[in-house]
C-alpha cells in the first residue's frame, strides 16, 4: 500500500485541477461527481493504508519519498509523505468527514452560480489538508498549512459580492499570517537547533536540545498553532469566518483545518515535552480560550456564530489536553469533535437551507415539527457537544478533564484548569441547549418578527413553507450522527500511544461528575428557555444581567480592543505612510515633480529653439563667451 | 616705432567683435553675410600675424615649408569663405523668391 | 614706417568695419567692405605676405564683392524692405555681447605669457633672405603642392560642391514662378 499513499493528496488535487479549469464547461452534475469521487478515492486509500498500519506492530508506518524538493547547500527538504498511526487517524477523519461534507455540498450548493468554483476550492482544500497531515517534514507541512489558509480565505469570501464576506476572509488571512510568522520562525529555529526538517529527526533530537532553545522553538510553533486553531489571542477570525458557505464552516472551520494546530503539537510531542514552560502556556491558554469562547457563545443570536464560538471553546479543550502532554487524548477530542461539530454545522446548514438562508435564531423556533429529521440529528450533535453520557463528546471531554485533574505522565495535576474546564462543560451544555430550544422548540417567529438582523436574507417565511432538506444533505448527517453516538468508544489514545497510562484513580467519579454537569446544563437551559422565559427576561433587564449580556454579546470587546490597540495604530502609520511617503514624496515630489521639472525645463529650453536664426546666433555667442570666460578663469586661477 | 604681435591681435579681436555685432544686430541677410566676411578677415589677419612672428631675424622657427604654413591656412580659409558666400547668397536668393523677404527674422522654420 | 602704415590702416579698418555693420543701405555696406578688404590687403603686405595681399584684392575685393553687389541688384530691395525695424533692446544686447567678447579676447591676449613675451619682437623688422620669401608665390606654391596637397584637394572638392549647391538653390522652378505670380503669398509666411 505504501506505493499508493501519494494518491491521497494527489486525487483531490487532480479534482481541483479538473473542476477549476474545466468546471464551467462540465456542468454541475459532473463537477459534483468529480469532486466527490476524488475525495472518495482518497478516503479509500486512507482506509487501506490505515488498515495496514493498524494491523502491523506498533510504531510501523508507510513512507513514500519523492526526492529533494528544495535543495540549497546543507539544506535539503524532501517531498516525503508518511502514514503512521497519527497521520493515519487524521487522514481518515479528513477524508471521511470531507467526503460526507462534499456529498452534503452537492445538495446545499445546488443552483449556486459558483458551483464548480466551490468544488474546486473544496478539493484544493482537501489536497492541502492531506499534504499537511501526511507530510513527513515540517517544511512540507508548512506548504499544506499555507494551502489550507489560502483555501480558507477563498472559501470564507466565496460569496465575494458581499463586502462583509470579503473582509471576513481578509481578517482570517491576516490573523493567520501573524500565526504563520511564528510558525515560520519556529521552522527556522528548528533548522538551527536540529539541522533537519524531518519529523523523525526532530523528535529524535528533541531530548538533546538546549532547554531555552526548546522553549523558544515551541513557543513560536505554538503561536502558529494559535493562529490556525483560533486560540487566544488569535481566535477573532474564526467567528467571522462563518461568512462562508455552511459546508465550509463544517469542513474547514470545525472539523479539519482548525485542528491542524493540535495536530502540529501532537506531531512534535516529544519536542514540546522538552519545553515544559510552553506546555504550561498551552494548557492555560487552552483552558482560558475554552471559557471565554463559551461565555461569548451564550448570547450569540446567529446560529452559526454559536457553533463557531463553541468550536473555539472545544479547540481550547484540545490545547488543554495537549498542554498536559496528552497529545493522543487531544487527537481523540479532535476526532470526536470533528464528528459532532460537523454534524451540528451541517444540521445548522440544513436549517438555514430550509429557511432560505435565515441565520438569526430569533427568527426561528418550533422547527422540530417541520424538520423532524434535522431536529433529531441536531439533537444528537448537541448531546455529543454537551458531553451527554455515552455520546462521543462525553468520553473525549471527560478524558481531558480527567487528566487535567489527575495529572499525566510527568505533568502535575492542574486543578485550576480542571475547574475552568468543568465550568466550561456546564456552560457548553447550557448554550448548546439554549440554541436547540431557540431553534426547534417554542413557537415559530420567522414570519412575525420584524427584520432582526441586517445580514438575514429571508423576508418572513411562513412556517408551513419550511421544508426538509434533500436526501443528499440528510445522508451525511445520519452517518455523522451515528459516529457522534459511537465515536467515544474508539480507543484512539491507546492506539496512538500504545503504552499510554491514564491514571485510573477517580476515572469513574470523573465520568460521573462530567455526566452530572452535562445533564445539569442541559436541564437548566431547557427549563429556563422553555418554562421560565419571563424569569430570563427579568434577569436580563436587571443591571448585572444587562452588563453580563452586554459583555457576552459584544464578545468582551476583544475586537474593539484589537481595533484600538493594534489596528488603529497600524492604520495611522499606514495613513502617514500613505500621505507622506506615497502622496507627498512619491506622487507629488517624485512623480509630479519630475514631470513638472521636465515640462518646466522643456518650456525653458523651448525658448532656445524658437526657430529664429538670430536667436541661435545669440546663444552661440553666449556659449562662446562662456567657454572663453571659463577657460580664462581656469588659466588665470 | 615697432609693430608688436599683441597690437596686431588687438586689431583682429576688434574686427572680429565688430563682425559679431553685425551678425547679431542686423536683419538684412546680405549684411549678415558681409559681417561674416569681416569675422573671417579678422581671423585671417591673426593667422598671418602669428606666421610673421615665427619668422625671426635668425630664420624661421618652423622648418622646411613650415614658414609658408600660415599662408596656406589663409588660402584655405579664403576658399571656404568664397564657397560660404556663394552658397549663402544662393540660399538668400531662394528664400527671397519664396517669401519675398531678406529679413533673417522671417526665417523661423529652424525648429522641431 | 611700416608699423605706422599698419597702425593707420588698422584704425581705418576698424572704422570701415564699424560702418559696414551700421549702414542702413547694404550698398554702402558693400562699398565700405571693399575699402576694408583693400586695407586688409595693405596690412598683409606689411606682414610680408605679398601673395595673400594680391589674392585678398582679387578674391574678396573682386569675386566675392561682385557676388554681393550682384545679389543686391538682383533683389533690388525697396526702401521699406531695407528698413530693418530692429528693436533697440536687441541692438543693445548685440553691442554688449560683442563688447564683452572683445574684452575677453583682449584679456586673453593680455594674459598670455607667450604673446606678451613676443611683444619685443618687431614684426616689421628685417629677416633672413632664406625665409623672407616664405610669403611669396613660389614658396607658397611649393608648400601647397607638396606638403599641403591633401587639404588643397579637399578644398577644391568643397568649392565644387558649393558651385553645385549654389546652382541648385538658385535654379528657378516652375512652381516658384507660379507662386511669385500670386500676390496672395507675397506676405512672409508664418511658420506652421
């Protein structure tokens, strides 16, 4: 099988080429088939490769090297792909979830003018993501890393006619650049410290690296991971990224791309183990991000924004796990999160699709009768996200909380982070079911309420006109729902780290506490939103309630703070540069100045060329006198 | 009373400058051509003065036929002056026939 | 004696040159120019250049002057055409320029060490018999047809070209006949 792993990224790339170059002529049906088939092929090869890795003994891997890609002096970067247990799992998730989302997109994007463009971008994204995952060295990984960033930008701004979409795309791109700068510097530092880009070489070299060097390398890499995986302080782009089509949000901004930061940490785990200081930072930032995003998710009214902040929050959990050194647990959460968050996003997409692109939850409600399938599947996703007992999210999240509570390997228990995580779990369950209550329960508000949000495109759709989405959109949801229910029983941590020792003490009590917290959150949300909406309104109109709601709905003013502290000064500098350097120096002095000088000189010299012989004679005399005078002055001097 | 070289040269400079004045101040092309002849004569006289200066009582400072060099020079200048006058006056005739004017200011086509 | 002749002739030369460039009627200028040429020829004699003195009278005083007078008669400029209407500023500028030129030339002559060193030499003084003949026809002929044959031939080519050019320029074409017949184009044509 190791001869064929190059096809994993290549097939989607071919799909991108065909769809991108010929898609306009092929027609929507052919584009959809090519897009899905290429990903399906990659999925099949991934499965085959994975089975081979799975059957073999631990620490086996498939590798394929296509020789040097960049060669300069001592520096040599090979174009090598590797499938080991880690990248095998990631490949399965990326291609599997990717395939489902491709199928879903064929229904969701039907009739869109940019149909072929959408599938071309999506295929390019798959190719980049698979390069990122299967790369055997960090430079090739960076290629994929940048590729997915580009696709993210292209797909966020997919409906490029809306200014908000374009600026969201630019925001995502710019914020990612900040992270990428850290990543790039980290790569340079790795070269300086290890003299190699191969993951195997870096990992082998990791224990020998000077501790301060390891600290800086890991910190820089973590900055890159922060940008891509939307952690504090670089998380601000992800909620705005919801401007893209919903399948994009599901695929890129929930299931796959945003987890590549976690993947990077897991890939270079031994290197991070050598930098315990960075691990502390990672765990702390993860926990804080989880809490902050959960608090913001509380008051969002856009169905996708809630899920976006929820994604940021769940990514925080992953980084908390990674910060405890339990990379396999982090990847476990990546996998389960990919299932249920993709499910939620696609379910939200189905709701949006059924409501003709209405995204404001204040204009929904009571949809469970009209959309029974969507409701049931969304409920499963919500339960998994809330960590309801025996769902996928329950196991992976409680594993994270458990290791935070009990410690892992050499890492001491972090009780503070554990309590933050537990609080976040409660909040997660609450806001998830707040959303479900608002969307599916109560009475329908879409027809009556006045236009609540400027972004909403619908104009008061009657409830009886709301229809279920087509089969092509429902089947992926069903598959994902099944995975969300059963994914927690996969023993991914034990597969990725065969010798992993998760402390048994308090494991059962941890699970019980987690379950209780989750049920409590769900119950609280449903009770408050369905039974006592008046009490909620009363609370929100009181002073502390107002303040809390204001802080949450304004996202703790982080965007405003960034605007004031970072963007404004840069904009002012840019303005100064624009007016002084560009306008004044370049435009006025250099460009206009030279043209004015040339024309002024021309006007002056024109006098010499008036066509009258006497004038020429006079100038001739003047020149002669000048030459004579200069000669004499020079001789005399 | 002796005749020194610089006296001759002052005379040449004066004649030459007067020629320049004529060229610049006159409008009539014929007079301008005459002024040019004045300038050429000033130069000729200077050449002859220098040539005479090199013939000292002891003999010529210049060997062989060099003593006649100044004469040759002037002859060539003279030939060129004759050619110039002929062509100049021919041009004047052509111009006059075309524009009915011998005024140099009316010849204003010398520009790009 | 010779020096005195040179000086008087020089003063008269300057005066006639001034008159040449200032006379309004070009016929007077032409006559004064003949006077100037004759005086120059006299000075050539003083400077021991008898051949050139003769040539000066023949070529300048004869051929070239005949050409000038001939053209003058051919054009037969009217009183109005002779009025040059030169603005005073331009005359002033030309005067200032030429005076400045003369001053600079005089300064150059005055500041040249070699010319000043030659000041003691009397250009009218006696010379050796062998070189005294340098300005005579025989010596000039020898020099011209031996050492300076190449410039001489070039000069002949130049004169030949000048003859062709002059003939070409003055040749009357039919188009010009027609133009001259039309009074409308009598006025000087403005540049395009």
